[in-house]
């Protein structure tokens, strides 16, 4: 019994010291009791989870920390904070983009960084597929018509339906690829606009590579997955909407800034047969009473496609699993390197 206890004490003393840094109001959403228990099994938490503000007020806490688990509200890893963490080996972030806290100083250190962008891609892709199928039944049009008629009413004018429908995906990052994968069981024809995919790769998915204009001209539903970068700002213009097929739907779960919103509103007012479903806007949130709420064929959704509720635990578990791989010397699945930032949202 004494030997066993001694072994356990020695084992605990060998665990790398760790810290959880994030908005603690969202902590239980991401790191539940199960995830925190796993963290305690593989590391020694130096103190309970803390906010970025608390850490900046007490940077000396980082003196012996080797592992940081981060989340929404993560502290910026600048030269001053990194200097307080001389033993830091890994940062395991439980959300998507790392641009909000990564600085050039981090890349000068031999510190591993991972994120949970693939975990967050799952609910967004699920939302996209659900919206695409609903849109192919002209579901939004049906709801609008019944609200206007104030009676049970079904519009049947040229409903595309799911069978043999054409669905266009613009850009294939993590979410675009996941959406393409989830659409595979359905008997649809995917069109893809991508600057990185080759025609033979598209063919393997049963898809066709086309230009940006063509994807709007031929698709029953167009789903946007382009990151917001200086080069993509306002990429989708009013004329793209004017080229759309009759009764087509446009879905944006990417970033509002990729769409020229003023031109889109103008085009949607002209094309009453179209529907736009916008989970993201520019600016976001919009001002109360913004014009976009008055356009009857634009459905504004309050940024719910990403991880919500229990889905957030997938993000925390991804960070924990990556740390387990790191400590075991295994290959990481979601490591972020400096060159990745150029194409991140």
C-alpha cells in the first residue's frame, strides 16, 4: 500500500503543470467536468481556470506552466506574457481562429499551437446541410407565403426538391469540405468554386469545378464558405445574385464581409423569387432597425451555425485530445503554424 501511494505521488509530480485561460462565464460550455477531469489526469493544474485579465494581473503564475488550455477570451501571447512563461511547451486552443491572441513573438518560441477548427466545422456543416435541404423545398418561400396569406398555403411553382438538385459550394476549407462530405448521401450534383482544388479531386467527390459566376448561374442553392481576408472583402456582388436561377437560395455561414451587403440588398429587392439565408452579417450585430431586416426574402439568423450548447464540449475535448497526443509524442491532428494565418478567417 505504501509503495503504491509513493508511486502515485511520484507520478503526480512528473505531470506537466498546466493552466486554463478563457472567459470563465463560458468555461462550463467548453470544458465540462469530464474534460477538466481528463486535464487533471494528464497535467497538474496550477490553479483553477482564470480569465485573461486575471492572468495579466498575475503573470508570475506562468513561471512553471508547460501547457495552456485556451478558449474564447484567451490572453494575447505577446513578448511580455511569454517571458513570464519560460517553460511553456504547448497551447491547446478550444476554438477556431487563433488570430485574436497569437503574435509574432509566439513563432519565435518552440511552442506547439493547436486549435479546434475542425470540431467547430461539424455543427456549421450540419446547419448548412439542413438549410440546403429545406431550401430545396422552397421552405422559406412557403413560410413567407403562409404568413402573407394567413392560411395553410403551399407554393409549388418550380420547387427544385433534393433529387438531382445542383448545390454550389464556394471555397473548400474545413467547413466547405465537411459540408461536401455530409451532402454525399444525397442525390445532388455539387458544383465547386475553389482556387486550390484540382479537377481530378473534384471528380473523386462526384463534383464539378466551375467559375464563380457559373456557380451562381447553375445552382439551386449556393453555400458560401470563404474566409474574410483583405482579398475576399466584397467578393460576392449584386450581379452574382442577379445571375441566380429562378427560386434559388443563397446561404452564408462564412463571414458577412465577403458579401457586398449593399449590393446584395438591392439585388434581392429586385429578385423577389430568390432567398438569402444569412447566419453572418457585416457589421455584426447590425444596428436595430437595419435595412436588412426589412427585405422580405432575406432571412437573418443570429450566428447560430457554429458550436452552441452541448456542441461546445466537442471543442474542449478536441483541445484535450490534442494535448494527450502531444504528451504521448504522437502526431498532432490540428496543429497551427505561422503560414496558416494567411488563409484563416
